[in-house]
C-alpha cells in the first residue's frame, strides 16, 4: 500500500465546505475503530483518501469497480481499495456521501477514485482523463507512478 | 358341410386378400397333391376350396379328416382377411388425420409469413437488403429499436455523402477553412450516432450488444456494441502523416486507449461470469427458476453502463484525435475512417451474395 506524503492532501475538490480539513490529521492511525469519535462519513472519506496516493471506493460485487481496479493495475499503479459492502459500520453512509459528492448525474455511488486526496470522479471521469492524457500527470504528481 | 359352404361364400365376398400370407397354407396342400402352390387370386383359391368341398361331399367318411383340416385353414384365411380389413381401416384413419394436420400447418405458416412481412415493413431493415441479419429478428424489435434502425439507415446515407464531400475537398486541395467545416460536420455526425445509441441502449441493451443494426463483417469485429477503439486508431495511424511533435501524443493515446479497453473488457468478463453463476445457481434442484431469476436480472443491469463506458471511450478517442491533429490530418483521418467502414459494409454484402458451393 502506498502512503501519501504531501501534507495538503485533504484539500478535496468537493464543494461541501463543512468538511474540515484538519480532522484528517488529528486522528492517529492506530486508534481502534470503536474509539473513533467522529463517525461522519465525509470526514471518514477525507481521512481515507489522505492516506494513499490512489484511493478507490468500491463494492466487491461491482463489475465496473473491477474494471477500474484492473485499469490501475494495468498501469502499474498500486491503489488502495475500500470495499464499502464489507464495511458494516459506515459502508452505506459513505456510499451516500459519495453520491452527494459526485452530483446528480451519477447513477451509482461506486466506483469513485481519489488521487492525491483529490476527487477525480466516477468511471466516466477516470476514463476520460486517461484518454485525454491528464490522468498520468496526476498520478505522477501524487507519487503513484514513476517513469 | 353346410356351414363350411356358407363360409366359403363369405370368403369370396371379401375384396381384400393377401395371397402371400396364404403361401404357408398352400404349402400344406402340396402334400395332398394339389396342383398350385404359388400365391394366387382369391377367386382361384376359392374355386379350389369350393371344388374341394364339392369333392368332399361325394367322398367317403375317410376323407372327413382332410375336410376338417381344410376348415381350419379356411378359418385362418378368414381371420387373416378380417385382420387385413382392420389394418386397412386404421391406415385410412391415420392418413386422414395426417392430411388434416398438414392442412392446418399450412394455414398457420401462411399467417406467420404475413405477420413477418408486416413487421418487417414496420421495422425497415437497413444495412443491405440481402444481408439483413437473422430472420425472425423483427419479431423481437420494440419501437425504440425500430426507430433506431430507421435513424441509423439515414445516418449511413448521410455518412456516405459526407465521405464523398471530404474526398472531393481533399483531392481538390481546398483551403483549411473549408476543410475545417467538413471536419466539424463529420465530428458532429459521430456525436449524433452516439446519442442515438445511448437512447437505443435504454430501449434494448441486448440489441446493441449484439450489433444487430450493423452488417455482418462489422458484427464480426464488434466490441461491446460498436467498433473497437484501438483498432480504429491502428487503421487511422498510417494515413495521418504525423509531425514529430505529434508522435508521442498519439502513441500515448494509443496506449491509454488500449489500457482503457482492456479494463472495460475485464469488467465485462466479470459481468458475464456473475451472470453465468446467477443463472446456473440451483440447477437440478427441481424447484422453480422464478425466485432466482430476479437475481439474474440484477446481474444484467450494469450492462447498460458498460455500453455507455465503451461508447464514452470511443467518443473520447475521436475528440482527442480532433484536438491533436491539424485540420488537414483530421480531414484525412475522417475520410480514412469512413472509407474503412464503407469497405466493411460492402464486404458484408459481397460475402452474402457470393456463389455458394452446392451443398
């Protein structure tokens, strides 16, 4: 798993201004889940995406999620995947939060990709940015690709 | 004696007689020195038997044993004749039933053909009258698909016109501004196609997945309801006359296209596998499929999004080429692309009408 180094990671591209950036850094990664004070899904998302260069929110049964995982795999990128259907505590709420982040035009909550802590988007956006050549620079900037 | 005589009369009245069956009986007569053992007509046999009866009436009691044996043989004949009657009757009944069945099937066939003709006219096959896809397809078209097929026919006609214009413009060495207009028209035309396909995918995703609106050669090269994007780029590349600074961009595009394609293909494989598992679950269980079919239906739902993604990749490839190339290169690229699909379409027709070897 790749650990993200740059400090300003949590400046997500989402429009929700209530998401406070600093929360993500106040939590120790060793704090057991049961003791986490905040269960707000958005904050959890921020925390998770700041940990790794490439974060994919997925469902284990979702075929489109499988496709996006294979895409990054094929590029040699080591992505951190969170299977939301396997999170009994926050899974559903994170999915709802992701739907909000993506906006109305998105029909499904997953897959959603964050690179360098920033929201890239659903499969559409990921594919589009790869073909128009903006994905690779983003990955390099986040330290997920070296070449 | 009298009873046997009346028996003879009734035997003679019968029209149905199988001489061959009587052979074994006639063989017996040989020992008694009767003249004929070959299968003979009813009349002849009857005459012989009749003669026999007349003979016996004048004979001594010593011949009564012969008489009884003859009676037995006569009984056998009568029994055989009765069986033949039955068999013939049954055969006639069967024939009648068969003919009736044939008649009703013929009527039904005529009705079905009429229906097929009617729906064919409504659906209006495009893509070559000869090479119009498998028969019976029109029966499954819904109105969304029917209108898509109509629109696609118009789209192909307009495409052919645009290709002609492009060719003339390039050959005539028209200035860039004129070419740019044609290129923009071409790009907009492809956008139209993707819009039509998106609508059709909502109407019937399986129809799109099988490429039924395309000609057979195009269907052979089908990838998730359309052309394979990487194949497209490979077709275009040699005709573009790339400048050095463009090369790395284009090669990157080819690579990212291939990666995107592979990723979607793997997603599709997983979808297929999950469908197979859902349909096959609980086979031989003896229970109804009804409770599980809902699960299989759920597995099919992502199919629309896969076609959407595949078309999205195709659109993005075209857009990226448009951005990377000069006007002249883009014009040549669109022309090459259009000609390529035209060739595939005529290949399909030629294949369909080629002289076949006798079966």
